[in-house]
C-alpha cells in the first residue's frame, strides 16, 4: 500500500495525466482483499441542495462512480442510488445507525434548513411521520465515526444561505457539535471527494485548515496555481471575460480562494473556468455567493486584521512613488494570499491557533516594512544622483489602467 507521503504526492502531482481514483482504487482493492483495510459503511443524506455534488461524483469518468462505490465504500443509503425505496431504504439507514454506531460515515450534501424547526426540508418518512433534515442530522451525527460535508452549501450554507435566506440555511458545522470535514465547491470536484475518502480509509483524518478543509486540496490559492499567474506579474490584464490576460480586473476571486482547480481541472481534467476565459467566482469560499458578488467586479478591498486596504487607493499612492507594480503585487499577492484568507466579510472561521496566526502576521508585517524601506532607500539614492528615470509609457499606462479600470487618460 502507498505510504502517506506517496499518497499526498499522487494527489498533487499526477492529476493532469491520470485520474486520482483511477490510480488509488486498484491499490485499495488489493488492500481490501488482503484484509488490511475495511470498507466503511456510508450514509449519504441530501438536505437543502440541488444534487450538484452527487452529479459531479457521477460524472467521474475512470473509474465511474459505481466502481468507486463498489471498490471503496459500502454505500448503505443514498436516495439517488438506493435499489430499495420507501420504508425498506429508510430501514437500512436506521439499521446502519444502530448496528454500526461508531463505524459508519455520515456524508451530508446540502445546507441545513433551520427556520421554522427545519420544516423547509424533509428527507424521509419514519412510520407515518416526515423527518426534517436538521432532525435527521442531529440524531445520526453523534453516532457517526466521520461526518463529511460535501459542497459549499453543506460546508458554509452556500447559495441556499444567500440573502435574504428565508429558510435559515446553515453549514453542518454550525448546527452540530461533532467535528466536520468540509469539502466545499459548487459543486465539489470528484477528486476532492474520492481523495478525502481514500485518505480517511488508508491513513485516517487528513490535515485540515481553519475551515476544516483538507489541505491537500485546499492548501493553496487559485492565484498561486493559476496558468495566468505570469500575466498578472507582467501587468497583462483582460478587460472583458474571454480575453487573454489575467482576469483579476474582471472579477477573478482567485487571490482569496483556496482550491487546486488550476491543477485539478474539471470534466476529467479537460478545462476549468479561468482557462476557458471566465473569472473564478470563489465558489469554495465561506460566504459564497454573497461575499463574491458582484461576480465581475474586481476586489475593491482586502480585509486584514488591521482593517480594509483599498487596492485602488494603495495603487494610486504607489504609482505616485513610481512603484505601483510592486504595490499591486504586495497587496494582492502577499496580504490577500495569507493574512486575508481568514478575514473575509460574512464568514465565521474557526479561531486559528494564536501562535500560528501571530507569527504569520509578524512575518507579513516584517516583509512589508522591509520592502518599504528598500524602496525608500532606492528613491533617496536616485534623488542624490539626480538620475531621472521614468517607466516606459506602455507599462505605466498598464499600471494606471489596472488601478483605475475604465478611465481613459490623456497622453
């Protein structure tokens, strides 16, 4: 069987050429045959959802979802996949909860509807009584070995919790006290689901971030992994979706979205939104969609523990000093990438460990001060030598256009 190090390398290095599950399933099948691993019983409940995550998993090409279910897990209940229906299917669910307590996994798809005692969402009949999603969750979760929220709705409320949220939609971890593994996305990529399942089976709980997302899939920002990152560095920006160039100015939320979409891609590694010319809308973020709208407006402010930093104003001030390009990279590439990821408006992150966050903050501030001092020193040196240097007009125009979108400037 693969070592954990080899498994993590497989998750992050080979997905462009072969399916993650295509490589893992044969290894797991062999381990099951030798008795080294045991298939976990799984109960999959769909609450307030569009079924998008089940469809995403069903779109897995090689192997298919049916191969995954046959070779990786023992699916006891999924309302889309059940052979039995009605009372027989529900009885299988109830028997699993009682007979396999502490062994089964509970997978939740969809937001938990809390308004009016959950009456906006019913998931099955028990006897002659309809059972709400929130009731089923609160009864079953305490007996589960692992609780896995699949999709942004189940993780953070998602579109179901968008303003004005009449159904009182919430993420699973806001409703129950048990630990929850969050696999966000609208929908989640099939590899994020099967990869997390595989890690749980073979090695136990994966390393999670402060939003309880597996770091092996959500440890870096889309901006860091993006194929258009170099165009951002070169100041080449698209002015409309579909154009070549970095899509930051037309609303890309990649700098504040943690997911490996550029590496993973979709539809069996064929494409993903930015590569197709559409900006990332941050669907894996807490607070989505409200915190990402308007989708096609670029991020005006970067939220940090020290307050909101306005990208336009910072860029204009930096341009006055002749260092706008450095300022743009500093704000979007440093502050938003790490400090800002836990401070998005409208989100409720778990409190990170203070030592980690404080050291991170100190390091970022030290880097900022060091770069500012270097720029000031260079500016004074140039003034003393009376050397007049100007940015080429084409580059300067790109910098000004970046921080003042839509505004025309005279030559």
